[in-house]
């Protein structure tokens, strides 16, 4: 749910979604297809986690602790332990 909310958050602002698309190499025409890939939402949450300003703004908008974004990311794709 947090991952989908993250996509909605990014998509609600042209600058935010533009930065995400530029970083991922996706285009607006293929975001929907990419979202079906199991790695998409963890990557989207990684994008939010990499920018503290965006992370805090997203967490405030969703009324949740920013740490829950990290937890959601790890649930979607657990970190690899070597």
C-alpha cells in the first residue's frame, strides 16, 4: 500500500515524477507496464528513501513515520545478506 501511495505521490507533481522517470529511464508511456514488475515498487521506495526532503514530505502527506517507508521497502524486497 505504501509503495502504491508513493507512486501516486510522485505522479501528483510533474517535477517529482519527472525526476523519477529521469533516474529510472522510464517514460510516461511505460510506467504502467513497469509497475507490474515485482522490482518496481521497491525501486520507487528506494528513490524516495534516497532523498530525505522527498521522503519526509511523502511521509507527512501519508501521515506516517518515515521509518515505515524503509520497512515497506524491505517487506517488498528484503535486503540481501551475504
